[in-house]
């Protein structure tokens, strides 16, 4: 998929041409170019839809990537403001029209987006060899969401979840090769996951229980407490992975159990 390929290739090419200092911009840029290309090729939604909701997820992507890149260039004293601004814009454009009568859906969606993102350390520079652990869990959670959206018969959300998962995966592989944590890309996952879950739950009628959507949308919320888990050793890694993947897998299993997909 172009989203993953460009998210992988552009950071590597930038590192070779301009050096490591350019990676803070190159990593989200690669994801942005990849997502824009996939969005245009799939034609899952117009660039300027009439109604707010899932059709505006590309604006949420842009907000998350710009916010992540800008926040990575600043200290935490200012970076959290940029993340909140990105979350506010993403929540505003993705809350469905039917849920815009009051502020509560905006507040709830923005809180789910912001909580794990604001809790992420500005940089894990104390680790000698960095790797994008959080991107790995985000990519897998987005993959689980695509299963839920597919079984809910919502192909637009399925496409968008897979695009975001591929972009995160491509960026994660590139960051691994460059020994970086790729934290500039994390906002993409934190914003996309709850936004698409809310839209899928709101826009479809299926036998999938609400608990499945809740598990999918809140799967990455426990990442807010990652900083308090031991960073060294495989036991800590297993615990961190389990608290993200268990609800994501439960969501996918519930979707597959209660709703079938016909490819005929």
C-alpha cells in the first residue's frame, strides 16, 4: 500500500541525503505523503465532504502529523499545547453530525485522543538503542479496528484504518532501522483510532455489540501509563503489549462472532 511504502521510504531517503537532524520532519512527512496518495487512489471520500464525520479523517490525520512534528521540535512546556490544538481540530471535524447537539461527544473524543498522547515522554533519549515500541502497538490496534469496521460493513472506515495502520507500520520499520522511536508519528494513531471507532459505531447498524467498539476505541488508552512500567526486560514488554492488545483482540473477536462478512 502506498501509505506504508512512502512512510518507509521518505525517512530513509531523507536520512541519507540530509542527515539525522531532518528526521523529525521527514518521518511525519513520509506518512503524510503516503496517506494523501492512498486517500486519492482509493477515493473513499471526497477531499471536502459535506458533513463532518468519517469523511474528514484526512484533516484529522493532517492535524495529528503537523502537531506531532511541531511538538517534537519543542520542549514539553510548549509541546502539549500543540498536541491539544491538534486533538481539538481532529475531534471537531470527526464527531458525526448526529452527535453535535452538545459538547459532550467533543469532550469525550478529545479526552480519549489526548490522554495517551500527552502522557508520552517528549523523547526517550535515555535509551541507548531506541525502537518504536508504541508505534508497533498502535499499528496492531489499528489493524484490529479494520477488522471491526469490516464486519460492521463500513468500507470507508476499513480503508482509513488500514491506511493509517500501513503508514504507522512503514514509519515504525524506518524508525527501527534508524534506531529512533518515531514519536512524531504517534499522534496519528491516537487520533485515528477513537475517531474511526466513533464514526463506525454511529454510522452503521450491525449486530456487533457496543462493547466491541468500546474495546477498540479505548485499546491504546492504557499507553498513558507506559512510562511507569519497567523499560528493560521482556516481562515489561509483555505487560505493555498485553494491556493494549487484549482489548483490541477482544474487539476483533466480538466483531467476527456477531457479524459475518460476505465477499460474494
